C-alpha cells in the first residue's frame, strides 16, 4: 500500500468514526464485553449438571465455541447474517473476512463493533446447542459441527429475522433479542443432537463397542458450578438484552428493567412450585431453571413490553416449562431414549416457542417506540393486532424445522467420517468423559502420574 493510499484510508476511517456516537459506542462496547461471559457460564452450567468424571468434558465445548465461532464469524458468518442477499442468506462475499467492515457506522456505532456484538449472540446460541452432546458425545466431532452449524443454521436464521432483507423481517416479526434465533434455534439443535446420539444411523450405530441407550437420570453434581453459572448468566443477560437496542436510549433502559423482572418472577414461580412438590424444601436447581425460564420469555419481548407484562411473562413461562420438564421422567421418554441432561429442550426449544408467541400477544407499539425510531403495529392484547400472532407462529415453526432438521443432517454427515464418530464408546463412557476425552479432570488426579508425585526429588534434611 502506497503512502498516499494509506493516508486516504486513514482519513476515510477517521471521517467514518466522526459520524459515530461515542456514548453509544462505549455502551455497546461494554455490553459486548459483559455478554461474552455468558458463553463460559453456559459451559459451567453444563458442567454442574454433569456427573462426577464428566465435568470438564461438559464444559470444554463452550470454550471451543468461543474459538471457532470467532473465526467463523470473521471469515463468513457476519456476511451471511447481515449482508444484502435474498430472504434467507446474505451474500457470503460482501463482508468476507470483514472486508469493508470498520468504522463506517451501523446506526450510531462502528460497523465492526456491531459485528462483534452480534458474534456474541452466535456464540451464545452455539454454546447452548452443543449441550445436546453432554456426557456422551465425542468432543472432536463437535469441532466441524460448530463451524457448519454457525454457517448453515444460525447465520441464515439471524438473516431471516434481523436483516432488513430477511424473509421474516419483511413480514414484521417481533423478536427483539432472539426468541427464535437464540432459544428456539439452540433448543431445537440440541434436541437434534440428542436424538441422533440416542439412535445413530452411521458409524456410531449399535455395535460391540457402542450401545446407544437412555442414560440414567441424575441430579446436578456440582452445585458450585451451577451457582456461579446462575450468577453470571443472570448478570450478563441484562446487558445482552439492553445492548440489543444498540444505543443508550430509554428503550435500552426499559429492556434492562423488564429483563430483571422477568428473571425474578420466573425464578420465584419455579421455586414455589418446587417447594410444595418436594415437601417444602428449597432448591438451587429450581432457582436456576426458573431464572432461565424468565430470561427465555423476555428475550424476544424485551423491547416491546411493560414492567407488569414482564412479571406476567416470567410467571407464565416458568409454569409452562416446569410442566413440560416432567416429560423426561415419563415412560414414553424412556422408550424414546430421550436424553436431555441440561433440560435444553424444555427450557429453550419449548420455552422459545412459548416466548415467541407471548411476544406477539403482549408486545406493544408504545414501548417499541422508546428508541425514537421503531414503529410497529404492536401485538394482540394491547394494540389489537391479531395478525401478529400468526406471524409469530410462522416464525417459531420455521425456527424449529430449520434448526432441528439442519442440525440432524449435519451431525449425521459428520458421523459418516472415520475418526469423527459422534457417540463415545461404552468403554469411554464407563471411564468418564474427562478420562477419555481430556488430559485433565475437575475431580481426582489431573494426570496419570499425579498420585505418585512428590514435591522434592530427594528427601529433605531438616535441621
């Protein structure tokens, strides 16, 4: 690059930067940094749900997600999700390797910052999705799955819902922070992985080495991990939701407040249901699941509902998911070899559908307009826009079919490749996932020779 070209590029970048609002940029920069903690927190939650000997292997896929999704989003993901294209896919070459993505503003913030904030969403959803492989899926097979999943499932779905040219966006769908791209997508994808691992078709199918079966149900093993995960997810979902406004305006403030109310309402409701069912005993697991239920309910509705409606959403969502969760304890679930150790299906897939529909019912034109820009017809209850419910139903249906179907195909194709069998062998499962998949473990010895380790190579002489 010549000196004159460099000077011109610098000047054009500074001119673009001067058009950005510095306070909005700082706000979204903070939200992006805070939201990144959700991804390892999800891994901690899966680790907490896992039995002894599987904890680190259940956490590790979340770390892989952070690494792989970052590079996928930089290379091709952002372009598929937000470049101009058709109603399903953005042009993958427009912003490939972040070409032409820099200081030029998207709204009031630099385009590169907008991209990084959206990348957090992709990583968060993927971290939830790979939970379907917890305690029995081989980690090596998740490496190609994560890249392919982000490319062919999340990015097109994000384009449909949030890109101006997206198919669902043109229909007027109400989805503030991702009822479908976040929760329905992650829950349906995790369910597809779990279903395939229970009844694999190709190299992981039943053999002398592998016995696909219904894993024994168990309670969460590591309560400390669950507690830490609950604190992080709750705290970081507040900037996750408010940052979606992409500007420090009153809509962002309201999104923050309704998120807190929905999470509290959901957690208290679940706690109450569990308290009386268990013989008047409290449960951290119940508090965590209720909090998640509330956050799922408010994710698509955070920019459209009142404070009171947020409390109602948390209550309704917690009750619905609490009842749905009972399914995995039924005889029918056992016959289906239904395995959902982290309750991803009930919480995110089923809960995401309920949240998407309730958003169309409780969403209001009034609260949507608190950013001074958005003008929508509103929802059923307050604005009498009955057509909105059908749009929300269509969005949820497309989300389930797209996410489940494509995830199942991807995991099945990976299972065809020698060395990438997706299901662990019986021997690996009996040893524990940490022992068979990792060099370290969260419990016991961390290395083969650790039990025989002595701090000094020869006896010390103490005078």
